[in-house]
């Protein structure tokens, strides 16, 4: 808990991850405000503080929010994040994610707001041949979405070099699970993440689950990914915020658990936890899917040291399943 009340603006706070962070900040005594255009977010997911429906592409409305809130820090989630969509519509992604973030940074510069936490992604690594992959590995995104994240990391590094601006970029691995109190979770109809899709298949909301590629050089032939529970990821943001506000330097951190599960291990866990069988269709590899993507977490453990309360695939799946059942009742 901060000694004096710190005001934090969260962009994209009505979305999946942002809404968990808004809730955590509110519960920990921060004053929080959310800015979101509700493109993929939901107003009722914002559990604390002021809400502003505003768009990153509209600088005047950004100015109005920053002038009113005068935050000590900004946590910036707002982005488009569906990889195949970014391949199909690259200009939409560069405009929203890159231009939108540059707009935000320009307005923050105007108002002297210098503490910034950025949602980056493991997609900046592209197809890494190192497992686990560390922060100093070469960045080689393989789709426009990943490029938008790598570009923004470069923009922030360049800005920090010549101004008082400080940032932490958190490179998330595969975010999954839902609020253990059942208030929040993934709601986007366009979600493409495995745990969400598998629990939707178990709930009968989608007819089948597709597994892309069963001939990878992994123990069971399917891709290995590092799944992190969204509530632990939220704690990473709080730790990053306190690190910056406590005088820490700009930096980049992987956020995962440092362990990989295969697609089939996740499917099996979803079947066990839900008690539901569902159709699994094994199809060919998707272009650009690395066989394994697992975080080297040594740096974030050493410097951010946030609590890992849900580091367990069954807990991840159980919370996602409870959320999915709640959605099935409500819709
Ligand atoms: N979910 C993951 O596994 C994952 C992994 C790596 C990185 N990320 C990054 O984390 C962030 C949050 O992801 P999420 O899964 O919660 O997505 P989400 O779509 O649920 O949340 C994004 C939010 O940003 C808002 N938004 C988008 N463009 C905006 C704009 N121009 N102006 C104002 N608001 C806008 C949306 O309405 C939404 O509420 C994104 O930056 C994403 O790229 C997510």
C-alpha cells in the first residue's frame, strides 16, 4: 500500500488484463482511473475509480483526461491484439497500437507525466531458438502485432534517453485464467487463446477445439507455451509500478512462470477440471508458430519479485472454467 495515495491512469482498463489490474490497484489503496474506447472492453468490468470513454487516436480527449486526473503514472494496456487480424489488417494495428501510443506519450510529455508501464509481449521474440528466452535475446517479431510491440519498446527507450520519462515494458507470455473471486475474466468473442477456447469448447459455446500441429519437436508433438495466471500478472504490474515510483530505472522484463505446457497437456487438464469431453480436431501447423516459447524469469524474479499465488495449470483452468460457466448463465 502506498504511503500517500498515488493516482494511476489505466488505459485499456475495461479489457481482460487491464480490468484485473484496476481491481488490484483499487484493493491496494491506489486511486485509479480508466481510459478505454470499449472496442473490446466492457464498462462493467471496471470495478474501481473514474471511467473515461476515450480513444488513443483522439488527442484532445486524451488531454482532457490527463488534465483532469494528473496521474503519477500510467499503465498502458490499450491495444488491438489478435495476431491473425494484425496480419490481415496491418495498417489498423500500426495506427491503433503505434500511433495511439505515440499520441498518449506526447500528451503525457505535455503534462509532465513520466512513469509508464507498457504491455509488451513475448511475440517480440518471434521464433526463438532459445528456451527459456531471456530479455536480452534478439527481437525478431514475425507478425504486425509483434512489430507494434517491438516498435513501441524502441520509442520508449529513445524517449527515456533524452527526457525524464521512465518506463517498464512487461513482456507477457500466455495470459490465462480469471479472477478467483469470479468478478472478471476473458469476455472477448474474438479471443484466440487456448485456455479460453478449450473452456468455451467444454461449455459447449464453440463446437470444437482445433490443435494446430502435432509434429513439432516437443515431447508430444504439440507446441509448448508458458501460461501465467492473469491475477499473478496483475501483481507484476503493481510491482513494476512500485519499482518505478521507488526510483527504479527503465527496464524490460519477461513475465511468465518459466515452465512450458503442451497444447495436449492443457486440453487434458481442461477435460479433467471441467469433467467435460469436447471435440478436438488435430490440424496442420499454423505459419509462424514457434515450437516452444517459455520465459526466462530470472530477471523479473530478482528485481520485481511479485507473489505467484496461482502458479498451477489446474488453478488457471479452474478459474477460467468458473468464469466461462458464469458467462454461459448470463448470456
Ligand atoms: N492476453 C494476452 O495473452 C496478452 C499477451 C501479451 C500481451 N498482451 C497485451 O496486453 C494488453 C491487454 O490485452 P488484453 O488481452 O487485456 O486485451 P483486451 O482487448 O481485452 O483489452 C484491451 C483494451 O484496450 C481497449 N482499446 C483498444 N484500442 C484502444 C484505443 N485506441 N483507445 C482506447 N482504448 C482502446 C479495448 O477496448 C480493451 O478494453 C494489450 O496491449 C495486449 O497486446 C496480451
